[in-house]
C-alpha cells in the first residue's frame, strides 16, 4: 500500500491511497480539475479509484468531492452527520451520486480495502478518521482533531503507517495575525492538533508505527521545519525506527508528492 498527499493544508486536502490495481481518495478539498491534474502529475490513475472517503464537511475537504464522484462514477463514504451536511448544502433533489454511510467500528469493504471510521474531536457535524486495511497492512488517517483521545489512540496504535495532523506551533499561533476568537477555536479540544500534541502521540507510539506523514500544517502558524523537528525530537532513542515526512503541495516542495509506502 502507498499513500500520496496530493494536497494538504487549509487550502485543500486530498490523499491518494493505492495498492495494486485499486485506489481510494481520502477527502477532495480542491476542484475536480485540480485533483485530476495533481493525480496525473503524481503518477496515479483515476481508473483505479474505487471510492472517495470524506472525513467531514468543511470545504477544504469536500470542495471537489461531488463533481469528482460523478466524473469517476464512484461512491462517497462518510458518516451520517457528514452526509447530512453534503445533502443539505446541495439540496436533496440534486444528489446524483451514491452516498454510503459509515458507522463507527463497522468495516466497509471497498474492493480489496477494508475501511473503518472512528470519531475524532473537531468542530464539524460528525467528523471522523479512517483506518484503511489491505492484505494485512493498516494505514491510519487522522487530520482534523483538537486532541488525541484514548479511543483514538487505541485505533491508531495498531497502524503500520499514519497520516497525522500537526497543524500549528503554539507560539506562532499566539503571536500570529489571527483574531483571538479564531486562535481559541484552533487551540480548543475541537480545533486542530499542535506540533507538541502530535509529537506526544508519536513519542508514545513510535516503536509501533514505522511510517508517519505529518499533515494539515498551517501556512500562517507553522513551518515544515518546526513540525518535523518537534516530531523527530519526540522519538528520542528510537529515531532510527520511524520514518517521518511532511505532506506538502506542489510548487514550493521539489519533493512533491510526499509518500509513505507500507
């Protein structure tokens, strides 16, 4: 299994997960045209995509989901709360794609993939993360949450690889240009995970999870260097046992697309 970050951050998020002749997308936060262009540039194949998994209804995760699902003729999988918001925004009479509801801890078989949704802590209707399994390999996706709960830690600790939010540096957020109300939202339990919070989870599980991609970095309140340094410092004596990379976007990053291979 291989996971490539086509887009990551407040301007849009999209992961392409491929194994053999099948693939999934997690979120579609850019336009259909931009996602397909990035998919081609990344060496992916739209014909392999079996479904689009959506973590929650915010626009940086759903902008292109509907149009892309229609183009690819694939279903959209999400929790009931997220599907309710998708339907509400489009109007119940204009839904022309297949919508499939994910229920907590109930595996969804999508081709050769098995997908399980688990709850996260974010200010959306019913946000979730995903555990994606294929042929005994497990990838965890957890990109929008204010905290890592005990339940989430249990779901993620058995993964071989992990896409984990590392949204902001607390000091950059404190001194940055955002209004105080937005800063409070980001810092809250239903906001976004900070570099130290992501590092704390990595510290506790770095001997179990071999490959980690840090994602959803703020362009204003973080830098790739800060996020990566904080995460790597957390591994201590086990630094050689875990591979850590940063999800990025094309353009500034000559190494795009960033990938983890399991």
